[in-house]
């Protein structure tokens, strides 16, 4: 029986490998398959130049399909679909992005295909993790906002069916931050795209969050006196923990419900001159504004969410210089 099962699996793998090459000729509306190749087990690499071990070395063999989507005259959406050569679990998984995207989510692609999913990711229609691509390109903004994800999903399902001779039994979305917002948009506008979604830390509503970022930047960077050195953020965080860690009855360096934390940064006011372990009066005012939403100056109504006490270690990404932001990204990746 074992020999028979092994033979069947080998035959299926051979069939899948042959089907992979055929995908290069697949005709899709407003899309072009630019490459469809089998990647041997453990051979995928993004060309890290020998810096550390290859994080993809443990991947099984898969079919790597690269597609360019052009739903509008100004669209240039890159998509990759990775399909297991053997051991497909009959499921399709789309993975989301972070920030302004601008790149394929290779780590999530690898995780999906390693678990047996036919998995796809998109760069959302531009290159680079900044929003400058939007200027003069309204169609590209639409691609980023929702169209790239939906078009990727539609085309990926066709590719999956062509590869395996049958559609996926179940389709899922997994994403965090921008990927969470993408999931919410899919649910609201294209409810038939997925059978289930994982929408973590949704960057939603996007407009309100953009207002909050502008509000925080104005409050903290409007003048030299208001700016808080990045080196002080851990000190502020420790003071917040001291004030609110035990509200849930457990001292574990976690604030169970930040909404119940009523931390007043006034307790950190310098008794004399400015120093690394205290805040000036202007800096105290800045911290208070960090915990407040942006408000309409005429009505006083909140027009954005607000940061809650406990996230002070992440402020460098918003309020630090280029090196501070780079350090924050490196620390958050471990």
C-alpha cells in the first residue's frame, strides 16, 4: 500500500510540474503571465548576497508564476502566485501588505506555500514603500486602495484551477496592518472573493489614520521645544507601565486595556533643567497631544482615532529621523 501511495504522489508531482510550464501560455483578461517556472526544493533565493542564511532554504518545490495586471491604462500591478508541486491542500491563500506596500510579500508567500496553500501576493501596483506614486496617478491609487487585491484574487483563482485541473475548495485572505485594511475592503466590496479572512491590526479607516499622523507630526515637530528626543521614549514607556501595568491585577509589563490607563505625563516634568530622565513643559504638552485625537477646530469633534498609552516605543517611526525609523523597523522585525 505504501509503495502504491508513493507512486501516486510521484505521478501527481510530475503532472503538476508539467502543468506549471503550461501556465506561461495562459490567457487572462487584462493580465499577462510573464513567467511560470518550477522552483526546486530549497533553491529559492532573493539574492541576499551571502548575508546570512537563506530564509527560504526549507521551502518545498513549487511553481512560481509571475503576472502583470493592467486593469487600467496606467496600471502596472505585479503579482506572484506560488503553487505547491506536491501536497497541495486544495486551498487558496492571498496574503496582504504593510504600509504603502510597493513590494511582493515574499515571507508570507513562503509561509503559505510551505503549509500547502496555493498562495499569491501583489505589490499593489507600484514600487517603493512611500505614497509619492499617487501624485498625478489616480488610477494607481485605486490599484493600491482595492483593485490590485481583487484583481489578483480573481486571476489567481484561474491560475490555481489551470494548474491543478480543479478550483480551490476554500479561499482565504491573511493580512495585518495594511493587509488588515485590505481584508476589510474585500469583505465590504467583494464578499464572494474569500470564504474567510484574517484581518489583523487593520489600518482602517485610512483617512482618519492619516489625519492622526498629521496631527501628531504637527504637535511634536512644530518647533524645537516641542520635539521629544527618541532616546526619551523608553523612559516615558516605563512611566506608563508603572502607572497602568497593574490595573488588571497582574504585574506582567502588559497593559490589558489601554483605554483604562489615565497616565498624566506631568509626573515626568523636569524639576530643573532638561535631562534624559524627565520632560520639559513643552514636551509634556506634546505627550498629552500624542494621546488625543485630531479634532475639528470649529466643532471640537474628534476626526481621527487616538494613540493609547503603552505604544511609546513605536513613536520613533513617526517622530524620529531616518536613522531612528530604520532602527525601529529592525527592532520590530525580531
